[in-house]
């Protein structure tokens, strides 16, 4: 894999407000990077600077060898960009808008028609192709925006909340499309949906107050959760209390939480420092002849890590 995107010390100031503060990272071909952060964290501003839609106060981004501060047109040729809100001309039909985008991208005639048809098929726009965009639902407007981003088959895709406004089936379709395209592209998506990171991203970054605070695979970030390697255990009601008392005494156990769940009470056994405790818990259960009705090991919780990181700064 080679670096398709290099972000070098990007910063953006709006008067006294620092929206993005000295952010640097790279994205390789084949990576899907999930960009996470609370509202106002600097995600959209960073994306706009990478794509050349907003000039940085300092620093730069290099996309497929082109520097966005020196040659923004070359950068835009290599990028498919879905901005926040998926803006489009509201009085145009979806077909007319995509034909317009095809010609802006340098296609004409049969090739323009082929490109539009493929983009329409990929995002399933056929039913609304000849409706004015202003009459479409939020989800269909999003899909029109996604179609224009894909139309020229770019090497780099940058998408701001690509599944915003979509129903569960449409979200599944778009996530599957991202996964299919990921092998030969570098993709950045911003999202508020943590399950989306788990579904499509090979890597995740957390940004808050304009600063990059964490960068790793979803699994590596989940491992920072206090629930990493925690054991969820369901026992017969008569065994819950004695088992909880005994488990608290095991080495490596930090805390035992009682959970009231729809199917009955459960125990969440939280390890010290994310260590593996399933073996010692299993031995204790066997030695006391406590028969669990359910037992599982947690990978960790990305939402827990997200709150921990973004509220600590």
C-alpha cells in the first residue's frame, strides 16, 4: 500500500477560533479511515481543507502527489467528495444534475451516459432519476450526492456523514459499497455512528477541539476501553450472589457490575488493565459447579473510549 493522502500540520483559524490545530496523518490505498469527533471538533473543516474547498491557515495536504495549496485543481481531479448536507441544485432532476457533473468532470456523449448509469446503479437512484432534487427525501438527496462523488471513479473518496438520513437498508447498501470500493482507493468518512466504524473502517481517528487525539484500528481503540476483555456472565438467580462475591476476590478482577437485562440479571466482570480473565473465571465456575446460562467476552466499547478521550481534553 502507498500513501494517497498526506496531511501535514494542517491548521485553520476563524479569527480567534482555532478550528483545526496542527493535524498530521496519512492514508494509504486500501484504507478506510473513520474520522470521529463531537460536533464542532474540526472534522468537516479538515475535510474541506484536504479537498481544496477551504484554504488552510497553515500546513498543507498532498493528494496523489499534488499539493492542495499549490495545485488545488489537480487534487480535485483525484478526489470524490461528498460534503456535509450533500448540496445540489434543487431545481434540477437527479439525472440532469449527474449529467452536469459528468460534463464538469470532462466526460461527454456515450462515456458520460455510461458513467451516470453506473453511478445511478451503484446507489440505487433509478426510481427518482427524473424528479427535481428539491422534492426528494433527505436519504435520496444523500444518495444523489454520493453518486456524483463516485461518478469519475476517483482514487480518493472523502465523505462527510455518507449514511446520514438513510434508512437501515440504505445504510447497509452504502456500507457494502464502501467495502467493495476500498481495495483500490483511499477513503475517509466522518461519522457520528460508532457502529459504522466497526462495519466499514480499517482505521479510526478521534479529533476534538481541533486536535488529533487518537489513531488506530477499531480493535486497538476498543482495547483502550475498561470493558476490553470484560466477561459477561449469566447464572441461575441463586448462584449470582455467591459467584459475584467469589469473583471479586480473583486476581486481575477490578470490578463486578450487576446488570438488569431483559432476559434476567447478569454480571459484568471488569478486568484490571484489560487483562484476560476468562480462564480464571471459568476455573472458578467449574470448581463451584456453577452452570452459566450465558458467558461471553467483550472486545471493548468504542463509545466508552470516545467519551473518555473527548471529555478528558
